[in-house]
């Protein structure tokens, strides 16, 4: 499930912590729900261990019908520490996975994911926050990079973000942020030398004004400057205006329309194109449904150049019985190159999981995942299917 989880996590980083409208003399930034704060305030340490066994029909991530299959085992220790206070939040986690193959032993590897985040209420109307996430994985598929083909090449990512949430008035809030992203591919592995890698940094400003308890208007501007290892640079600016509407107490829809501008580079003149995105979120007790669509220009660290990116994502989770639950994820992405010779990619991901809570701290799950990618050239079709099970153990412990 890691590729969709990371994609969702990346989207969450961009839309960090919305601002709630407060009553007079109260903080405009309730860090957590009051019931959650009473239950989990203070320090909490959560150790976890996952064992996974799965049949992988394309362990090498190669094109063609003769791709080798194998049985994969994954031993995945995890740890998380969190702090919830009246004015502060802090969280840190580490997730490492030992991947072992029954026959293709040369593919045995170790992947790592780690993050640290914090948020501090400086005044009743100003909050500061920061988050850094790091990942090192054996394939490009697991990180779900923009405009990068699925290949078995070591990939690393570091994403740093920070900013301020400011309540300008009782009904108007603003978020300003800065982000830095670094991407690296292993040049010693097949095709690794063809992938660019590099870094980017930029800023964003978002304003939200509540017109009524159900309706808000929003405006956002972002600027991203990317530098590839070959010296190429790209500047992407996005500006949009939109609305958020609460259909029900548990259901919110949003949408925005604007323009996306790619600055002039050595590969071509400046370009201007439409930008739009829409989303729906529903959460009621243990039921969660979310969906989103977006289209804009994005810098890419794959074979160089900037792409027009279009993607659709959806997730759902619901209980089937007292101890049985189901969750599913689906994503579709299309990358259109803006430079001659770029790779036109269409990618899809699907995953479904059925779980049973043996105990509150032990879950048994069966899963099916399927990833497909089409490159616009002869023989450029790759598929990757995994079917298996996993045992998940996790138990939070309060630290006094």
C-alpha cells in the first residue's frame, strides 16, 4: 500500500492544517479535537511490527509478458512518538522494511521512511508549523514521482515544509508556507543514470474567508523553482480562486479554477495553461470517503522537462462487521511532456484490503494491489500485481 499512502501523505503536506473559526476570546487554532486531547494529551509511544507475505507477478519491474514472478516476504518494524499539549503538537515516526524474495535473492533490500513534525500556538491567532519527511526505497514506483517510469532503481526523497497559520479576522484566515524538496536516483543501477534528480523550493500563500457556516471562498498562489542535476531549471507559478461548501455536517466539497504558468527555459518559451482542482470528503464515525481531481503544470525530476499533470484519486474505508473492515484506494495520472522528446505517461494504481481485528492491537489483513503504466512508445506497457496477507501489531503506550 506504500505508494498510495505516500501519495496521499504528499497531498496532505501541501494542504497542512486548516484554520477553524473561533468564538470570541478563544483560540482560532484548536490543535486537536477536545475529546482527543483529553484522551491522548501528553506523550504517547507506539511500537508496531508488520509481517507481510505476497505473490509478486513482476518482481523486476520489467516490460513484456515474460516478467519474472516471485514470493516476497516483508518484515516491517515501526515506531511513533507523539505529544499533544494545550499549545503544542509534536510527532516523529520511523518505518523500515526488510524485503526478502524466495528465488530472486539479489532483489533483497531495505527501505526506510521517517518523518518529524511540530506545531506551536504562538498566540490565540497565530500558529507556526513544520514537517520534514524522508524516504529511501528500491524502486521508483514506491514513491510515485511525477513523470517517472516504474523501474527498479534506488530512489530517495526528502521533503521539508514549514509555515504560519494566521487568523486575520474572526472569519478570515491565511496560511503562508515554504517548502524544499530533494530527489536522488541511484546512478549505478539500470536506468538510474537516465533519471535526472535534483531539488526544488518555493512558497505558497492561501487565504480563506467564511461567508456562512456552510460556505467559504478561497484563494491560493504558489511558486516553485526546480533545478535538475544536469543544470536545467524550471519555474512554475499557480494561482486559483475557489469555494468550499459543507453539504452535510460530515460532507464537504471544494473546487477551484485558475492559471498555471511555466517560465521560459532552454527547452522552450513560457507557457500559460488552465489550472483546476476539485475534492469531496465525507467522514462519519468509522466511515471515510475522499476523492480529488487536479490539473496543472509540475516540474519533473525524471527524464527532464516540465509536464502538464492531470490526476484523479479516491480512497474509502468502512466497517463491514464488528471486527471486519474494508478499505480501498484508486489513482489515475496522466503526464503530458512540454518538451520535445519527453515521455508521455499514463499510470493507474488500485488497492483493496479486507481486515479482521483479532484483538485491538492485532489485525489480520488480506490485500490486492495492481499498478499499470503506459509509455507512449512501442512496447511501453508495464504491469505490477501483488496479492497477499499481512499481520499488523500496534499498541500505543502513554509516557508519564
